[in-house]
């Protein structure tokens, strides 16, 4: 397999070379067909640890199929026009399959449609880009964000049966992930549970520094926060020590996993009796399902049965089911132990 990388991908390449060596000896998966094809992964933004691990996971999945003879990656760097240009460029070069994390949403749909009409297999995933499968692109592979909200809501009910104050933090204003998660929670939580954030959620852009600003302001403003819900748990870590400045215990947290958060809980739970933690898998492996669909369509393989990535519950400090809180202090905080890729390989991908 020929591998091509844009700026900043050399660490990922070293992980891939190791994966490819072992994949050559493994059984070929059913979604890998006999026809040779090229594949590209396009990120709207690839500049944080979650994206680096996700990118490495997508590349590792593609490497399981020997029919993929050329693999390329492009980072839109948060610039919608660059992401659009990347999609168009791969299509113009005749790339057979293009997997797209469309951060800009419907803004990238015309480029996806043009690539699809030019003959590429086009699989957007995780972010709703609008349009219609079979007309504007090959297949959309979503994520069960509403189910995450249901899982969080059920756990909140179990630890706060009489109700309480809930603070919900999500990403950019109006993002579909946060709205779906909120809808899931509200199927479970009744009026005894009061959301004290601005509707529909506190906006953080999934940026750790902005998350710290927002959470610090909410801590100062609200005397009673019974549970914090966030769809990117590691971004909370920098702000949680603020509770100590107000002589308050860190409250219960329902969120997604991250090594930095698990280790923070391990180090601080004894001094914070209210600090319960519940996480769902942060979803790095969503890309694996998207790659499987794209490779199946491009190589003549058998498509997977799932069209939606379902993030499992990962940690519960109360019941310990399916696992207690996990921490790997020997590895960077910026890895995700719920991912299929080993923590050690993730550490290589994020340039330890």
C-alpha cells in the first residue's frame, strides 16, 4: 500500500507501518473486496489529539484490506474552503473512495456531490452534512448521540433519584451532536432535573481553553451544580480545580472518556466525595465503520450491517460496570482508552 500524508502526519505513518506488517498475516475482512482501489481520508479539522487518534484509527482499518493500494490524508485545518478544495482535489485525481469528516456540515455538501458524480465512493461520517445517500454521496455513517444522552440520563436518575441541577456543555452553537444528546437526556429526565445552562447548552466549541472559561463562570454563578454533562470529557479537566477555590466538592460528571479525565478522577476523588464519574466511549472508532463502508463499495466487498456507530458505555465509578474508571499514568493524557487502538499506539500517534 502506498501511503501519502499531508503536514503533521509522520507520527501516524509510523503507527501505520507497524499495523500493516501485522495485517499482512491476518484474515482479510469480508468488507474488503477483490478490486484494487485508492482511499483518502479528509478531515475538516485534524489538529487535536482526538482527531490524531481518530485519523490513525481510520488508517489502521484501511490497512486491513490489501486491495487498498494507495491511502492519502488531508487536514482542512479548520478552514472550510481548504476542506472543500481537498475533497475536490482527491476527486480530480480519480481517488476511488473518499471518507469525510465534514466539520463544516452542509457547506461541504456541493463538493461531496461533485466528487460522487465524478465517480468516487463518498462516505461522510459523524457530522450531519445534509443531502441524501445515493444522490449526493454514497452513504452517511452517523453516531448514536441520542443514545449517549439516554445513557447519561439513566445514570443521572440512578444517582439523583429526587432530581437536581444539571449543567450541560457541548460544542459549537447549534451543533447536531449536542442537540441529539439533549433530546436523548430529555426522554429520560423529567422536570425534577433542571438544566441551569443557557438553552440548549453552554457553547464550548469543544475547545479546552473556552471550556475552562465557560465552566469557571458557571461554577462562580451557580451555588448548586449536582451533575455536569459534557460531550468531550477531557476538556473539563483544566477547570475542575476551580471548585476547590469555592470550597466545594467536584460534582458528578457524565461525559465521554479520556485518559486525562480518568487520571484526574483517580488523583482527586478522595478529596471530592461528590465526584462520581460515568463515561461513554468517545467515538474514535466511528471512522472505522465509515472506512469499512467506503472500502466495501470501492473494492466489491460485503458492506457492514451497521450504518450507525454505537458508542458503548465505558466507565462507571459507582457500579464499576462495564468497568471502573481507567487511568494509564504512563501514557499521555491525550489518549482514549475506549478506542480499539492500543494506548501505546495512540501515544505514538499523538507524538509523545
